[in-house]
C-alpha cells in the first residue's frame, strides 16, 4: 500500500495570453474547474495504475458525497481524511500563459488542520504539498518515504527542510523547486543531492534527471502535443512510485513516470487523462523499447 500525504483541492484552471505586470490586468480566455490537489492527483494516478493507495488529506464539510468524493471512491482510493465541517475544501487558482508558464494562488481552507494534527507512521509514503510541520512528523516516522515540496515550498524554512530531507529515501523536485531549496538551505545542488539516497529532478521539456549512487542519468521526455502542463509532475510521481512499489529499478521508474506524465499534459486538468498500466506499456515500448517484465 502506498500512502500519499497532502492536499485535496478544487482546481480553477485559466488561460491568459500573458501575465500582467504588477497592478495591471489581463484577459482570461478560458476557465474550467477540475479535481486537483497535489496529493490527490498522485493518489488518483497510482490508483489508475492498479496499485493500492490511501490518500491522507484534509477536506471540508462540502466534500462528502460530492462528485469529487464519488470519483475517488470509484477509482478505489482509500480515504484517510481530517474532516473540518465548518471549512471548505482547499481551492487552487491556476493561470497558464501562451508560453506554457504558470502562476498559482492556493487557498488552504480545511488543509489548515494539518498544522494541529498528529501524523502516524507509514511503511511506504509520499509527502506531497502539505503542512511543513506535519511532513516533518511523517518523515521522522516512515520506513520508506519520498518528498516533494511542490508549490508549498515557500512555507518551508531551512529548519523544516533540514529536518525532512536527511530522513527521506527519495527526493522529487522540479528545476524551480531545486533552486528554491538550495537558496533556503544555503547549499549547492550537489550538496542537496548528496543528502539523499536518490533524487529525481524534472525539467519540463528537457526531461528529468536521476541521481543515485553518485551517477547522474538523463531521461528524455516523451514528445506529445501538450494542451496543459498542470499536473505533469504529479503524474510523473504517480508513475514512478507505482513502478517502484512493483519492484522496478529506479531508471525504469523514471521512464514510466515520464510516460505517465505524457498522458496528463495531452488534456486539460490533472486527473482527466490518467493512463492505465496497459497504456503505459504501449507508449513505453514505442519510445523506450521493450517494456521490462515484473
């Protein structure tokens, strides 16, 4: 069983031609509402890949019986929720410009309860976007843990990161988060990598890098027609963690994560085009060669 800790959220995804300057404005050319939240996206991706998954999250009184609740249950995701009846479920407002760059505003809502909650121990857990103090607890109690600071990185102090990173088994981050962690912790990229047994850094259209046992391995992206970059990193993590739980070696996990992400960016919304295992196998074979047996 993979446990995923962090946000369940409602995503408001908008397109704009360009980001406005400070005190300026721009025109929204498209806006839609989708199921989201970094942890929930990863849990949904794992469940679609037929791996047992529990989502450890916080929701408001508006969640039970909602379409999102029913969607999760239909996927087979186990829900281990802190329910805050007088709050609403977290909401993200995301704006993507014509260059594919993105800005996000996130309202925590019910997720504020993480800060006053106690984490239990997990055998296999991924810490996605969530309260820093809660994730410090998780990292200190887990047997195998991976960590992804995501868009909540601005909430982490150097003390938080130094309490979490030396205790984890795997660090995920995109290129911007790597730079942010290095600034916060006052260290270089090589020093950050040296703190963990394994690290995977994604680099948008340039693919990703695997760091393990002193080696650096580049994994190229899968070329697809991108409609929306939102959720690509979450899909990558879902693919990687599902493969790792199944016993695949890290390089194959990175390739499977890459393939998983390629499906998500072909559609708008983080959970609208999640691949199944047969989908992964077919596209992997097309771009990386024979699919490894397990």
